[in-house]
């Protein structure tokens, strides 16, 4: 999995590409580094993720927890049907804010 | 031959004899040594001694990490406390990786190829470096720093270091492979332990309850995942059924699985309801896991006296409930995965069971079976298989489902554990 970082005002956009399965996921260490740099408003764009498993969800959950503990927040943009159905099945809809577009997710931080 | 030519010829011969004896000594010393650290240590010590330098180092390049090819795996110095700074090591290995030839620098401070920021613990004035090549591929560097008495390195020094490097490369590569093999064996041992833990946690046999046909089965994947199922006898008429999937693989998942099992066994008898049991188990698991770990769980109490099933699921795939009249529904009541947030609430549902009703609890390894880059077995195939085999016993139905999955996936590698638990109220 590759991670591309882009700043949009005070919100950091992380674009993920590739697979989020098994041990190919290093999102959480990346997010922890960002928190250390003071970046705590994060939008994760999942639009380019090809394959996703519960390991990928574990990485999102850990990233979310680290951000919340640091008084930050995370929004998820463009989750695939598969990702959304896992969030639904694991009853995490109330935890993860999901948006159909990156712009909507970024704007949600301004509200 | 005049006397001066004679003298230089004698000197040349002396040097050659000395070189040969150095090389011979190193070759003899490293033969029979297998441990990487020991081989590195020996080579560095001999270099420091024969080339009259203050420090020596072997830097091995890490192959696996394509993003950081310059990372050193092992560095060995002589006994002095100060060390060559890491960022310089990166610069040097970068230069050598590009040029793949011996490097001799006698005026280090003014050499434009290497720029160091700040004060150095270990001031370098001269250095000599030779690539360690195995079949044309650079596996690392052999370096010596600072000729003693502020002297300069000579062409002869460079030649000797290059020959030592050429001789050592293969030995180092063998030692490195030996080390990797040892690590692999350790990993295999860990997997065996994980498998062992997992196997011991699973029920030895299916429970017998009058009027009910109950069967469970778990097929671990090669990597050992975190599936488990359990039957807990609460009293004569009530039996708790658990099927869980712990995130992650290997020993950590197995240990967490053991933890969850112990928690549930402790809770099952004392908790009044399924929902309460999950709420408490969630709290326990939250306090005993790191933030990357969680578990999905289906928990139910089968009351065989009142023919009722009460259940709650914690983020687990909803089991399939097939009624005798062939209508089908999903057992959806419940709440969040276990271990993610300290406080979570769970719904529960009670279902009255009639003769011929059955329900199938499964882990996601069942529906996600198949190549991740292709189609998976999916819920609809599972439902079809259950409908087709509804007249069979629970055990036979499990066999039919596993068979259907195997014929769907072919010979492909099983990625995840597959676990099934079936309860049927007999006709």
C-alpha cells in the first residue's frame, strides 16, 4: 500500500493506493508520525484501494483511536462497497464518518 | 640486478609473503565460523590489526527493504567507544553502491564527495572502503578508518583490503544466509506454538443435547489466524455457543484468543443475558489489548428446555437462520466489535425454535475464501449450499460447505481460518 500526503488548509489528505490486506498495511505508524508533526485533522481517501480485509479495518481503527487520543479526528472518503459493508457489519458506522467525495470529507472539518 | 633493484625486489617479495600470510590467517580464522556477528568481528579485527587503522566496519546492505537500500544491518568497530555517525554510513554506502569500486580518501575533511554536518564524535581523516561483491552483486562494504599515526593509506593498503573484501564476501553471505535460515526456523517454531495453542482451545467433541444436532469445525489457515469456537455448559438446559475471530495472526492472535475464551467462560455463568456478557467481555478485552487488536464474536445461549435461542453479535458476520418453512433470515442484533472502545452497548434477540429450524454461524474466512484478486465464495454461495443440504445432519452439512468452498477455490492457498458452527433442531 502506498500513501500520498497533501495539505488542504489545516486538513491533511492521505490518499491510499493498492491493497489493505494482511501485513501490507502501514497506515497506523504513518498517522502516528503525523500526529507528532501536529497534523491531527485527517481525511483518508480510500477511492484507490483495490483489496481490503479486516486487517485494513484494524489499521483504520488504530489510526482513529490514536487521533482521538490526541484530540484529532479522521474522516473517510470514498470507501468502496466492500469497505462500507465491513464498517456496517462491525457496527462502526457511528465511529467512522464516511463521505462520497474527498471535498465533502474535507468540508466536514469546517462545520 | 643492481643492489637497489635487489633491495626493492626483496621488499616486494616480503610484502607479498606478508599479504599471503594475512589472507591465509583470515581464511583460516573464518573457516568453521557460522555466526554472522562472529565472522564480521573477526574480519574487522584482522583488518584493524594489519592495516594499522583506528577503526574498521562491515556494513551489510539490507536487500528486503527496497526503499532503504543503504541501511546497514551490522556494524562492527574496534574497541573504541566513539562510532562513525550513521548518516555518514548512509553517504558512503550510497557512493559505493553507485560506483562499486574501492575508495581511498586521505584528506577526508576536504573531500567534496562527503559532506558532514556538525561535530563528529569520531573525526575521520582518512578512509579506505572496498565493496563486498558476490556474483557481481554488492552485498555490503568493508571499511577502515584513520591510518594510525596520521599516516596515509597506500595503493598497497587498498589492494590488500580489496583482496580481503573479495575473500570475505562469500563467507559473509553464507553467514547471513545461515542467520536468515535460523530466523526462519524460529518463525516456524512460533507458528507451531500458535497452532498448538489454537488447537488446544477448540472443543474436543460436539455437545449432545436431546432434540438438537450440534456440530462445530475450524480449519486453520497456513499462517494461523485467530478463529475460535466454544461450547460452554451453563446448566443442564442452557448451552452457550461462541464463535469469534481475533484480528491478526500467529502467536499474538492465539494468545488473545485464549484470553477471550477465558473471559467468556468466566462471564457465561454469571451474566444474566447475552448482551451483558458481551458488554463485560468488551471491557475486559479493551483493557488487555493494544489499539490495533480487536475481535468479532457471535455469542448465543441455547435453551433446550424452552426451545429458545438468545443471541447477540459483536461486529461478527450475521449468522444465517433457516426456518423449517424454508424462509431465511440473518441474525443481526448486537453491537460493535470487541476491544475497540471501552464502553459499548449490545442488543440481543430471542428466537423460538421449531422442529427443522437450523442456524449456521461462520467466520469471514468462509465467505471470503478465494483469491483476493478474484471473486470470493460470498454469502450467497453459502446460503445456496445450506439450502441444498438442509436435510443433512449438522456434521454432514459442515462437510458439504467445506467441499463447496474447496471446489470453488480449487487448489489455491487458504488465506484465512474457516470456522463453522451449526445447530439444528431435530424433526
